[in-house]
C-alpha cells in the first residue's frame, strides 16, 4: 500500500488550511488538522483534570519541552 503525507506549516492566517483543502481536493486525500487535534486534546485533558482550558493553557506554558 502506498501512503502520501503532506505537511504544511506557517504563521497563523497564512493560508495553510486553504492550501490543504485544495491539495486534498486535487489529490483525493484526507485532511488532519493538528491544530484541531491539539484543541480537542486540551479540552479532554481539562475535563479529566477538572480544569478550565485557560488553566490548562497556563500550566502548559510552564512545562514546555
């Protein structure tokens, strides 16, 4: 089986999602948004730890690797 992966990075508002959607349309690929994934994980962690996402975000700034 042959897999293709395309990674797009850039500054906020630089058009990454627009380019990704167009490439997905042209090549028949799926899109995985790491930003959406990170936000979903943050919400789940906050729920499990009984924290607001704001509190979780403040803690994450202290433990960056």
